[in-house]
């Protein structure tokens, strides 16, 4: 790159620290992505589940207060089990946990789509136009370049995964009018932020690594779709044929599901609802028993409760029953592989072609 002027030019403006050099790359990348209608549409649609979660938490807060605002829909609330209607606060943690888990289960689809929409051009376009030497000719290190590109993905993923969960939590806390909510559900806020941060780092670095392997952005996008869909298909086929505990590990998104299940403490919520379901079944059995000793034992009695009768939604899904450490190792291995790929593909002395 030729240098035409070596004269001194005094800098007019505020001098920022070296630790935020990556922020300039992130800021420019976010501005560029926000000019695209596709990205804005995806972000807008991704907020719909968050609005539904916020409305549900507000409704549950009103149910706990037995508010008169709910009089028009009291008929619908009568369908709830008696244990919940008589003591809704005792089921607060389980209800909130289930609601947040449902939000992340739905938003995961939009997260993968946003990575597909935002990520392919981040490095492949710089390779195609030989722009990396222009970045690194300035006081920017390679780590600053990586963090700046990762920040672009992180901004949009945080906008659809972390920010909506935090906003819904604050609204639910505000409408509950009970500081006990913070004591019962603080782990959901911490778990939501931690889960969103893990998704940002894992999916972001993996997409950047794939983007650095090719100058063709369409090929990068196709690779991401193949990794997303084919990993799920492969895991499903292995679970059907091989039926081993490690088969779900081949699904990239299932590893996120396993982490979310642990961070939000979903097993405790399932156990709470399972106890409610079993008490309802026992009550139903008692209701159909003959009341007179003379008829006792004569008639068909309902079969006893067994594990096979438990509704699937109240038990841990089959694809999430493997140890948590396996998912940690898989995602950690992908992160190390992505970091190694970036360190070998992005160099400061690339030849201009």
C-alpha cells in the first residue's frame, strides 16, 4: 500500500484508551447491518416471544395478588389446578422457570437465523477485497480485529436473547409487588445472562471461523445452514438407530439446550409440576373408588401410577439426559478449534492480489 504523505498531522479530538479499539470495528459493522431490511425484520420478529413472556409474567403477578383486573377472565383461570389457584406463590419459581425456558427455546431459532444473516460477510468480505491489511496497518491488533467482528454478532444476539429476557424479568418483578420474587427467581436472571453470553461466544466464534475459510459469503452461509440442520439430522438418526447416550452430542443446538436446562434449573421445575400431576391422578383415583365396603374390590379400578404414564413434558427429554460435562467439552472444543482457525487464517502480511 503506497504512502504519499509522511508529514505530521496533529490529531484534533479526544484520545481513547487502547482497550476499546475493537469498538470502532463493532460500531461500523452494526451500522452496516442495520441498513439491511432483512436484519431489521429478523430482530423485530424475534422480539415477539419476549413480549409474550413479559405479558405472561405480568399476568402471573396479577394472579398472585388476586387482582380485580382479572375478573373478566376468571372463568378461564378456573381451569387451573386447585393447588395453583389456592397458593400460586408456591409455584412461582416453577412457572417462571418454565416460561423462561420456553422463551429461549423459541428464540434459539432466531439466534441461528441472525448468525446466518449477519456473520457470513464479516471476514469473508474482508478477504475478498483484501481489507485485512488496511485494518492491521492501523494501531489495531489481531485480537482487536477478532473482538470487533465478534461484537457485531454479539450485539444482535444479545438484542434477541439477553435483552428481552432481562426486560421481561424486570417487568415481572415490577408487577409482582413482592420482593420475595427476587429471592425466588434471581437465578433465572443470572442463568439467562450466562446462557446468552455462552451463545454469543460459541456461535460468534464458530461463524467467524467459517467466514475466514472462504472468500465466498454464500458458501459460508451454506456451511452454517449445513452445520445447523445436518447436525440435528445426524443426531436424530443416531438416536433412532444406535440409541446411545452420546448420540445427541452431534446436534449443535442440543448442546445449548443441555446447558440451558442446567442454568435455569429445569429439573426442579419439572419435579414440581410432576408432583402436582401425581396428586391430581391420586385424587382422580380416589374419586372413582366405590364408597361402600360391600362393593370394594368388585368393579374395575384405575391402574396404579407408573413411570410410563408420566406426560413427556414433565420428564427430562431423552436427548437431554446425558452428562452436562459432555456438552461443555463439545462447545469448548469447537471454541478452541474456531480460535485456532482464526489465528491461522487472519494474518497481517496477506499479499494484495
